[in-house]
């Protein structure tokens, strides 16, 4: 018999064709395998029993790192004998294959670069079919070398022999190369002059790090800024140059004592940054006042070789200035980071799209993505319903973009905040790249309800019908998409801010999803934000607005100078630039300011983090009953009863009670916790336990972030479900 088999999913760049070739040859079958724009196409012929056994073996055991979403076969006319072959790719038809994420170096390649007898000894661009860059270097489908930025590196005879040898693990490895034919390292001064090349460049870089210098290192998906993680002075200088006074830096270490669950993630092909508790072995300047360390292990050959030379941990933070996109181009890095880095360790393999490091935190014993990027994006999520082909432009903070096709939603890598013109330009490039790479023909575009967001304006510029989706509805529908939750559902959508249908700032929302749309059934008591956006950066202002609502402004008087106080009091009295909000995120800010933990913040979420960390140090079970009215809770915090840590814990307990109370009144059995506030492990774990104990089925995010990184996915589902009417009643 002869079968035609079609396999869709993330099946290109994982060694699928070599895998099929070996299975077929082992059974003496004829036919071929090729990459197509739809995935992998196979025709296989031979004795019926052998063909059927081949099909079952292939279905049961795809290659490592492959994600199979569709497997179909049909009997076709026999063609007779011949051998089994790997054919040239077919680029005709409608795209259906997935682009594969960038994958961490595999153990076999690690062995190669560490073996002095191997021809790839110390070669920093060693890869095979099981590892290496994918999404960051591919132009389109099908995934073949001419469709990647490796097309400028013709293989030498030795590499070509591996590429064409079915017995070699580099058989049809599109990134295959060596020191004779592949990318090369160069070490440059900020003015651009070359100081060293090849392995000497890496040796000089390691010495520079030992000497306390800051280096911009070009990795897989962009540049890192690196320095000695043991050196408080150089870390402080990096903070000054990067304009990042207190936000935690990630650390890359050769090894680290961590839990088995954390180590499993750190060593996985995704190799994300994992938040682990640490014992202050490294300077506090890495993550001031933070008991967690953002840790990653070396995930590329280049990082591995550098850490092997150093033997100690380095800071490895994104190569950008605060609020700007990560640098990916050599010239761009020299221009934008020339005043930040002392040296530049670069290479000549182009990065085609920026892919930052993913971040994972364990919440309730489960890994939760806080930033979905390298290793995870752009793999799609299955949808519970058929979807038209749509685009979504995402949120303003922690932006991602997305598109739908059939029953799949593809979410981009983390793009960052859209607070600067370069960030907005990067966002538009990402949309254009997505349309071109996947050959999209969208029927519409979904965006946020806020009229002034850069993501909204990007949507309006596309010339497509625009569906505006309320921010917190998008959060809830992202959870519906991730978990395929059937209505009715109570969505607890808590974050810093989102434009409401009443033109106020929402953020402490309880939304009922009925299967087609969301309805607002409850929210936190509103209060004013004196100065609007300025109150986001100054938790003391959120506190003042909160206290003004209950006539207790004097409790915040000590946090302001006399002139500031007079201006803000006048603004509140006249309600001038004092937008109303129901934001749970700003409530966290106000509590942190009231307890003296963070009157002024330097990065989004800092105050809430400090409040969580304080609460984690308390053993109290005390709480305050307050419904959705926070006044009794704020008065308790102001009473100075108990330590700061105990009052921070009471704050968390009270919010848990608030959520359980609304859930009981709503009498809806399914509850979703979504929004940036549920990055807080303490809040999420306590809510999940209390709701579960009260008989509710609780859903939290894992594959999508709880924060605004999930909004684009929710916008897609909202637009698909929408049949007219307002976005969220």
C-alpha cells in the first residue's frame, strides 16, 4: 500500500524529516518526506503491515521538541519500488505550519563544544536538529536554510557531509555550521573598531568582566548587558547608565542550588529565567529588597563558553535603555548602547526579530509564565471555537500581538511597554512581520478600548475593520481561551489600569462571562488619582486620593513637601486631573505607601512587590471584613496595630475575603483569577485555597501570563465572539 501523510504543527526545525527518513529506511519502505508550507508531507509505500507499523510508530513517537497539532493519512495509488528520500521543500498552498521557538543548546552539542578532539571545540554557534535559534532567524515557511539568516553562510564540505548523512544528528539541520563556514565573534569598542575576533574575543570579554567592565553581548534573540554579578559597584554603575534604579536584574550562573522543579525548567529546551528564592549570596544591588532572584543557566553555546571561562555568575539584563526595545542589530547596538557598554561582543549572524528571555514564577507549585518569549513564542494556543483570521494589537504595557487561524491563536513574543516612539515603531514592525511571515489575510483587527494607546493607533492604521475590546474583558477571555472554560464564569480581573466603558480607570473588576460577552457585576470602591499617570509612578498619590475619599488626608501629609501638598489638595478639591479609578493595583500602591514601604516607585509593580514580600514575613491570620469597600481595611492599616509585616498580611487576607464574598454572592461555580495583581504568588495562592475550600472551581494562568502579555489573545476571542453591542456592559 501507499499512504500520503500530512502532519501539521511545530514540525519544522526539530529534525522531523530525518526522523521520518530513518523510520522509513529501517522498514525498507519507499517514498519521500518534505517540508511544505502546511507542515510535513510524507508518501510512504511498501508491504501493508510495514506501512501501518511505520504510521503508528510515527504517530506515537514524534521527535523531541515537535508539537503535532494535526495528523492525517489517506491511501493513494501505488507507484512501485525505489528508495525513501528527503525531497526539496514545497512552498505552495496555504500556510499551516508553525514557526518553532528558539531552543537551548542540547546535551550533545554541549559535549561537542567541550571536547578538545571535536572539530567544534569552543565554537560558539554549534547547533543540531535538536537545538539552536529558530524563530529569531527565520524569514518564513517552510523552514529551510534559504529562509533563515544562515543563508549567508554556505556550508563547508565537512558540514555539508553531516547535513546529507542520514546517520548524523545534523542531517538536514538548517543552522548547521562550524568555525570554517559559520558565524564569527568580534569584540568591538564603543566607537566600532574591532579589538579581537574568534575565541580571542571571548577570552578578552571574560577578562573585561573580571575587571569590572560592562559588556553588550549579542545572544540569540538580542543583546544582553552583562557584568560581574558579585561586584556591587559595577552593578550600581550599570543601573545608572541603563536608567534602571531599582528594578531587578536577571542573573546567569554556571550552576545554582535550586529546587528540582526549578532546575528542570532551567535545563529545559525553553530555558527561561526562573524566579528562585536566594540567601543574599550576591549583592543586594541586583534586586534591592527582593527575596527572589531572576535566574537562568547558560542556554546558548556562546553563553556556555563565556560562563565556563568565568566560573561565576553574571548580570544578564536586556540590552536596551529602560522602556526601549531590545537591540538586535550590531550597528543599532553601538548607536543605542554606546554610552552604556564599555565593550561589545558581537557576531555576524543577523537576528531577524527581537526575542527576549522568558520569565517563570512558581505559584501554587505550578510554573506560571510572567513573560512569554524565547522558548515559548510563537507556539499557538488551541481555541475552543472556530475563529476567523483576525489580528490583535494587544495592550499598552507588556505588549504582545496575536492572530487567529482556524482553531488556533498565535501570540507573539513579549514586545514590552509602548511608552516611547521606538517601542511603538517596534510594535508596528512586529505586526507587519507577523502578516508577512504567515501570509495573513485578516478580516479585522482587535485592539484596546483606550483611544490613545500606541497599540490602538497601530490597529487604526491597518485599514481593517476595528473591534475595540475593554481591557479587563480581554483578560478574562484570555483565560477562557487558555483553559477552554465554558460559561458561566466569574472573572476576577485585577490590575493597575484599563480604560473602562464609562471612561474611568478600571482595575478591580468582577466580570460575568455568559459565553458571548462579559458583564461587570461588581468592582472596588472608586477613588481619585491626583495627577493621573503621575500617580502610577508615585504610590503616595494613590494613597492621598484614597484617603481624600474617606476624609483622612492628614495620614499622608508627611509624604509630601508643603508646596506639593497644597497643589495636590487643590487638585482634589476641584477634581482637576484626578481621574476616578477602581484599580486593585493602585490599592496595593496606596497600602504600600501607607505602610512606608514604597512612597515613590521606579518601576511598574514595585510597590505591590514590596507589600507582598513584607506579608510573606508574617505569620498572622488576622483579617478585616470589608466587601468591595476598602475603607475598613485602610483604617486598620493606618491604626498601626501590629508590625508592618502583619498589616501587609492582613491586607492580603482581606482581599482574599473580598473575592470569596463576591463569588458567593454571584453564585457562579467557576472563578478565574486574571490580571497583573495575580502575579503576586501570595495573593493567588491564598485566593485559590480559599475559593477551593468554599467549593469553587478556580482557574489561574500558566501558559499565558496573568499580566497584559495575555491581552492580545483575549482580544482575538472577544472579537470573534462579538456580534454587535458594547464591549463590556
